[in-house]
């Protein structure tokens, strides 16, 4: 008799963003004709740049000729792309082998799948609040006995609170853990860890033979040169850290889909030798995944051309102008805002007396603006609210004007 994976039943609620969509649909049924403006999901809106379009078309053309047609690609990803990524990191002062890179269809996939190469009894620690896939994928893997409704957190997990008092960057765990999930610039808070803060995690991981799973999907939004854009800027990180990254927010690949994970050959955990973890991830990927689209990888190569990099940086600047508009707008009505300086998310402190879902309903009803309740990212997110800078300038400006004119605080 077949049975389902019962660990799915431990998930506390529906996935955050479909729940936002459900509530929005109910609102529109009750208020037909109302114009809503979406500052919730971090979904890019601007067209792919000319260099990327050219690269994608070149990829299509290659498939149209017997001389250049390709079927399955290299299991780790296009060799030229992996070499170009290694060079890109070298230009940042970080030395990595192209063999350390694994091309995928996005950071979300890798963030959810990476935990599968570690033992089921691994103790996982998470920044709180955090992108939901980190926690949910570990629940599905069976590392939690269930959800504790009183604490609003999962049993067996270690939560590292990110609060206003610690500038939304957590301290290292005060107990031994095996997997540590970090995201910098952080989604949802917009906070960016310093070298010293990341070094404390690297030192902890090396001491305890733990693994840092470092999500750097928003690294290109860091404009402050003093802030690290990759975990490998920290000495010793190649011995203990896996980095996950993506072109979704850098080059508008949210729907195109292209990301990569870095598993250094130097990475070791308890009972392994250098290179063993990398081989294991390669085995996982080659077993369950046939590689990113050949066409998309040609587009990714174009991103890392001279023209492509400049165009992508212009795209980032476009969204950061939105972030400034949002932050200045919400501050003008008396709300305290964080983030939005080296990250495309603005993290609002909700007026006292309201839960984050109550504020979601209030903002939608009074202004027609959709945001993301902080509690959807974890227990420490309660009392906060995320706004996304991804959108057309005119829509962002209209949303902010509606907040300034209609939100009653």
C-alpha cells in the first residue's frame, strides 16, 4: 500500500506567497474594480537586456543547425559558463575552481535540494526571519517532529533571531548545530552582514565541522564596498561553506531560470575528506536533474560579457531607485523602515496593536497595496512587514503615493 510522505503534514500552513494570492483574490471579489499594486513577491518586472536577448537568440540558433545542435549538456553545467563564473569571483579576489560550480535552474531549487546530501538527523539552524524554503525543505526532510503552535516555530530546529536590537544580523548558535542557513543581503529584512559577522559564523562552522549554506542571491545589490558579496571573502570559508546564487534578481531571470551553487573541493564535514561533499552534490544533481536549458545558459554567458554586466548593473540600479522611493515614502508617514539601501527589500516595523497579517489586510483595504507579512518568514518576523522594490517606476510611485495619502496610522 502506498503512503504519502507524512512530513508534508507537519508544515504549519500553506506556502506564504500562494496565501497572499488567495487573500488578494478574496479582496478583489469583495471590491471589484479596485486597482491593486503588488509590492509583495520579489518578482522582477523589467525586460531582459539587449545582450541577454542576443545570447538567448544565439542559443536558439545553435539548436537549429545539425553542426551546432546540442542535446544533454555537461552535468555540472556549460563548461564555459562555469569558467566565466570562476573568473567573475576571481575579479572579486576569490579563487575558486570551475569544478566547484554547479549550474541549476535557480537558487530556490538549490536551497531546497542541498539539504538532501546531509544526514536526516542533522540539526539545522536558521536566520529568523528567513526565506521559507530553508525551513520548509528541512521539515519535509523529516528533521522536525512538528510545529509548536505556542512558540510559533518547529521543534528540533534552532532559530537565530534577527531583531532591531542586533540590526537583523544573528549571533552564532549557543549550541552545536550541523547546518546553518544564512542569507546576505537578507530576504526579507534587507540587512547585510559585515566581514566580522560572517567570520564569526565561519569560525563556528570550522570548529564544529558544521556547514554554512549561504544564499547570496541579492549580492549584486550591495553598493557599499566594505560589505562582502560572497562568503568566500572570509578566510576559511571554503572549508565550511556552500554558496547559492542566481541571475533572477541580477539579470531578470526570474522566469528564465538560471542559478548556481558552489561546493568547494576544500569543504569537509565530519567523516569526509576534501572533495567528497562536492562529489556527493554532483551525484545528487546528475541523478535528479538533467541540467539547465542550453538556451538559457547561452543567455547567462551573455550576462557575464562586458555589455551584459553593465546592463545588469543598470537593472539593479533601476530597482534600487524604487527602494529609495519606497523607504522615503513610508518614513514620511511615520513608519520606521530598515533595508532598501544594499538590498531591494524594505522591512517595516508595524504600528503597535496589529499583527503582520492584520496590517496586510489594512494596507490592502486602505491603499490597494500588497506587501508580505513578516510572520510568514518566521516567528521573529511578527511585528514587521516586507515591501519589494521590484516593479515599474510608475507603479512604485503610485503605490507609495497611495500609502502616503490613504494609510491611516
